[in-house]
C-alpha cells in the first residue's frame, strides 16, 4: 500500500505502514502503550499508517495466528518483510526506537 505524502514531490510516494499492536486487556499499562504507539505514528507518519489494536484476551485466536508469545507486541506487515517488535512501548520514544530502522530506511528510498 502506498500513500502520497503532501511534503514530497507530486510524483513521489512514501511507504505506508500496516501495523497490529497486541496488548493484554485494558489495564493502564495497555492503554499507555496504545497511546504511545498512536502518538509516535501521528508525529512521524501522519496519514500513512493503519493500526489495529488486538486485545489477546478478547481475540486469542489472532494472537495464535500471528504467533504472539509476549505482549506488548507491535507487528509491522508493511513495509515488507514482516517485523515483530516485542517489549516496552510505554512512551513514544520507545516506539520510535523500535521503528527507527523503518523510518530511517524510507528517508533513503
């Protein structure tokens, strides 16, 4: 999936991100993680991402299908290859550290 970036040239396209965030329930830690991921994406990839939040307690079949063994886990299916970022995502800075390779890679595309 490619979405046009307003800041790029008329013919240039920038990569979109397709992500799933797996969390456990609606405890404050899960809510903080969701907010951090959303804030980081809005700041660094506005309008160029799709984020699905999956509560493994409500949808355990999705956790099994995606081979999720720990939460939080952020799964990035686009750009390819699929990447799994497991662990601490409590602040936007944590999210950006995990996604930095993807964000840096698109600067050179």
